[in-house]
C-alpha cells in the first residue's frame, strides 16, 4: 500500500485518502498521513518551522516519491465556516492543499485552480 494513516485524535473522518492521493501524486508515491491534535501540530510546527501556532496542515517531502502530511482536524473545524465549507469539505481541501505542496506547487493561481478542481471532484 502506498499510504499510511495514523489518527491520534478523537475525530474519525471517513475521507477517500488513498483515492485522492493517487489522483494528485500518483500510485507510486509513498505517503504517511497523521491526524494530530493542536498540541502535537504546534510542536511539529515549532520544531520544523520555528512557528508557534497550531497549523491546519503541514507537508514534508522526504524524497521525490515520498512524503509526510500532518492534518489537524480541530484547527480545520474551527476555520471551516470562514471558507464557507462544511467541516468535512474543509478537511478534504486541506488534504488536497498539502498534497499539492508535496507535488512541488507553491501558493498561487495554478495551485488554487487545482485545489478547486480536485475539491469539486471529491467533496
């Protein structure tokens, strides 16, 4: 299998993690996804980026064909309404956003267009 999912939170989102990953990054990409709480997300963000807030998503490419992604459902749920998304839709959006970073994209029009396209397909 090309995806490992770890959930250390109370949430249990039923998302098509593998299907979306395969669509965005390809079947050969080895991905580790961790759903983490705010404390863990803040700690990872501080250690890796020297930022003190709890992020909604963090992406770490390891090689050209492997990476790690951390999602914080608590933060995602708090901000969903600001994006006019349901909680589920916003978590999917953040997952797609993180995957696109692993694919090498930076914030901008191309990334936004792809996010919109994938979000329409999977939400």
